[in-house]
């Protein structure tokens, strides 16, 4: 697990300029958590950076590019701190994504899912 303060996160309103796309590729992560905006710490999606292959930068936001079908994002999987390993493995085996978000309680999961 990586503490959220050390995670590279992008807001959904990030403009995909040539410079930003280059920066994302240089960082080298295959998945990047997305939040609603720069001041929000609620993960609403997981950005699949491989979808930038062949992407033609045209100054649109991540949200706009996703809505136009130009990039791929996935709904995050949420786990509580006390989740059992076998439960986690079952969720990952479903193939929805390869990244999970750990939250403190089931109430947090309900709040997070409202944003997705």
C-alpha cells in the first residue's frame, strides 16, 4: 500500500496538452488514480495510461477525452483496511482493474461510489 500523499493523482479536469501527455508517459505508471478536481482527494476513476498510445493531443481534459472515447478509465475497486486477502483476490480476478483503493470504513466506500 502507498500512502495517498505519495501517490501521483490527476484531476479529471487536467488538460491533455502535449507537455502533460509527455509527462504522464515519462512517469511510467500504467494506472493513475483520478480525482474530481485538484482540491479533492476522492478517487473517482483509474486512468489507463496505455490508452494514450496513438492519442492525438488536442487540448481537451481527461473527462472530455474519456467522454469522446479517446482514452480509457475504469471504476476503482474499494477495500476497507480489514478486508481479507481472499476477498481482495476474488475482486481482482474478476478483471475489473489491477489497482484498488483502501479506505477506512464501509461508509467511506458508499461515499466514494457516489462520486463514480
